[in-house]
C-alpha cells in the first residue's frame, strides 16, 4: 500500500462496485470508513444517469471499532432489502476495512435468513488485486452463482439457439467508451446475421444469466473484464469464446474470421470474406484517413501509446500497420498481464514500458519527445508541459 498522486486503476472495491452497479436491480453494500465512499460521486458525475447509484456505505466508525460491525452490516443489508427489493445484494469491504479481518461471510449468512434478496460477498483479495482484476473476478462470481442456482432448480437453459447467437461479455459502467463499443458490436453482429443472446453486465438482469449457455459463442472485447467468465462458460458448457478486440481494419477482419471458424465448427455455413472486403474497401474510412493531411503530418514521426492492455495494444497496431506512424514507446499499466502485452506489440514499436508509475512514464515521454501522445488523462497533462 502506498500514497499515490495518480492511479491508473483504482483499488479492488471499485471494480466490484462497477460490476454490481452495471446490472439492473442489484444493490451494493460497501463496508468502509468515510473517505472510501467516493464511488457514488464518481459514477454520478461521469455516467449522468437519472437514478441514484445503487451503493450504500455501511460506515466503519469508532463505535464499530469498539463493538464490531456485525449488527450494523446485517441491519444495512436487511434494510436495503426491504426498501429497494433488489434481486441481489453484493457486500464488499475496502482495503481499509479489510484490516479489521472480520468474518463478512458470516454476516452474509446471517442476513440471508431475513432477506428476500440473494446476498453475496465479493470474493476478492483487496490487498493483491486492483480494480480491473477485481471486476473480472466479481463478474465471474455472480455468473457462476446464478448458473449454479438455476442448475439446482432445474431451470438452466442449455439448448443452443436456433440461429447463431453471441453473448457480449465485459460491457460495464465507467468503462472507456463501452456504450459506443456496445452499439458498434451489436451492429456488427447484426450485419453478420448473429443474434445477441445477452450483454453482461451492463443493463442485464441477474435472472437472465441462466440463459448464457444458449449462445453459440462468447465475445470478450476487452482483455481486462470478462475473460474469467468466458473461460468458466467454456469449461462448464463448452462454449467457445473470441477475445480479439475488433479495433482497426486488420484486427476486425481477424475477429470476424475467428467468429466464422467457430460458427462453421458448430454446423453453420458462413463465409464472411465478401463482407470483410466490402467493409475494408468501401465502408471503413481508415484508408481515407491514412491518406489525409492530418495523418500524413504524422507519417514517419514518433508517437507514444500508453493505456490499458486492450486499447494500448490495439492502437499501437493501428498506428504502425494502418497509418505508417512510428511508435517509439508502447506501454500499459496492467502489470499483472505484462506478458500478453509484450507478445502483442513487440513487433510494432521500438520500446515497451510496463509500469503504473506516472512519473516514470512522464520521464520517458519527455526523453523521447514524440510528435503525438495517445494515452490517459495523465499523459495529456504530461504532453501539455512539454
């Protein structure tokens, strides 16, 4: 644990809350001291939704420290169950409240006796993982919980849909351009003649999760969120998944060809080559933009790319392969998945930086003096100072 001037990925409870609040009619109880409850303000400010953020803070104060948290946490869970009538209540501590080493699973079991809603403790190690890893784990946990619940009741839908269908996994609140990406992915699937079976977690009901096995395949557009769920569904039901982010002409074509191969293995007779050719030659504006004066001003000049794994890797490939821009440095703050990132970008850039230290990244940018920076808000500030 360290004092940070800037964080690229937040603490673990932020990832859990992002997933929980993405679902419809799911409420989160955050067991935390005042100061850790900024998620509500952040989400309300950035998402601009009409409804209140469905997160309640069960405050850890001096009385709790003296007497223990059990009664307060259980009371908050049962109160929200009666007031909001959610389908699911997710309890999560924060890094700070985890220090108390309380048996929160026992609190959940006690609350389940009185609550009509399902109650779940987020199974996340708050000291070892960050926001992205915790979000991935929480989504997997919720999906597994409701799949197993449906299986016990004999209500699990495992019969594949009549027409090719897909689950889009990983669209969530506070994700970078997730809403725009979701619209584009739905349109792409429609153009390919593929039904969208489900989009999770954003806007989905937990009662729909029992239908996930009906899809022919799962599409995981982001490396950071959804892969654990896709691997679970593949292990349990044999549902294959595509984890190629369709960003850029080349990667979109590769993603579509992978989808074609998966569908044809299951008895379909799809050929998307003419679609890929039409999109590349006549619909996509990438070729036009690469010849435009804006892009030609950067041709052969130096660029730095930094961000999460998905977007940094995709943009590095687009700049190098499709626009003729030299990427002198490609970097990511996802240190836990560094090997994958190196494998993806090593042949498209001069150097690779894996770090979550904004100072080190700022120093590298100042040393390289690039003509363009593609990065996060912090890299924007760095660029302004150059």
